[in-house]
């Protein structure tokens, strides 16, 4: 079977269950970050690697500094999804020989700018030639307190679903300029019990079903309530992908106080209730689709 017929989720289902593990692994492959034991009793270590590929995540005409920003910001968005604090990064540059020195330097300026904003230190990496498109891979390590880490699998029926920011239309340029919601995520887990959370990298239509599957629940969404970027349709908000906003589930009791407290803390970042989790046996909206690699 070719990957085009399989798709990313089914491919990972073939690969991940057989990976070796040991007693230090708290949460292995399949969530936004891997979670492993760390020295000391109060924290866990987070590990994440991500990449951007020319022709998939950016074009030959994309400003290289923005490409670098995106390459660093993507794994940091996964840290936000688990309420983690990123600390160190490794950067692998795989670029064809025809790329110019200035292009590579501009990419590094974007990488360094994102790293400075989030207090991350680039400590090494690798460079390699390639005959195909350019690829920039970034691996990040950091930590999260044991009582604050959040995965995708803790959602419960009747939980309220919220998203930060606005959705849709990322290809108009926002996919190169987004800000990972680390500050917002850290605030959420400091003041509320968040049951499940992830970042919207492949679109609400792909990522919400993943969260529901991981939590063994269903979901229902008020599509009219979806917060749209200017000029976007509901379908684009569901399917475009690369929004890099937070999607999270919280109990109805906690949800009542959340919007007011959020507005006081983040007046420029919208927070919208979009639906709720329901028992798995209920009918789900199966028409939803987001971005799917290989398809």
C-alpha cells in the first residue's frame, strides 16, 4: 500500500505501537511532545522535533527569515500544547547547494529571533546537502511541572471545548508569522485544571477528532461560533490548518469563570467556546477534514 492511500494517521498507527520503551517514559510517541522522567521530583522533561519542507510548509519565494521563525515556532507550539517551557534547540539544515549564503543566514536570523523571544538556546545541530527541496528540522527540549502537564487523552464527556485566537486563511501569510501560545498555556494550567489540550497545526477538522479519539469520547461543535479570521469561511476555519492556536477541554464548572478571567489577562487574544465533548456512542460530525500528509 502506498502512503497516498494510507495517510499520516494510519501510517503512525502502523509504526508507533512497536517502538521500544522503558520505565522512564511517561508518554511516548503520538502526542504533541514526548514526556520522560527528569532529575528531581517536581518536573518532567519534554522532547519534540519538527521540520519545515520547501514546497510543503513554505515556498521558494517565502522570506527566509520567516521560514526560520516558523521552523523554530512549530515545535514551540507543541510545547504550548502541553504547557511546557522550552529551553534548548538543535537545528538541522538540509539545503541544496544552489541556495545562497544570504538565504541561509536569513533563515538563521529567523531561528534566532524566535529562540530569543522564548528564551531558548540553540546549542548545535547539523548541516547537509540535498538534491531536492530545502528542509529545516528543529529539535527542542525543556520541562513541565508534573502537576501541570497536559496531553490529548484526558478529555471527559461534558467538558467544554475552547480555542484561542481565530481560525482559517493561514496561507495568506499567517502560517509564517504565528506566535506559539506558550504564555497563554502556562497561565491556563496555573489557574485552571485543563483536561486535554493540543495545538491546531493540521486544522480543527483533523486535530479535534484526534483529541476525541485519544480521550475515548465524541464531540459536537457549534460551527456558527467558530472564530473566523477576516475573509474566511467556516469550511476554511475547519480545514485550512496551520492555525497554531490552542484547542483545550475544561470542565463545565471551571469553564464558567474562564472567559472573564481570560479577557482580563489576554485582552488581545480571543477565547471562544466552540462546543463540548460527548459520550463516544453519540453521532459525530464525520465530514470534517483538515490537512493530511501524503494525501
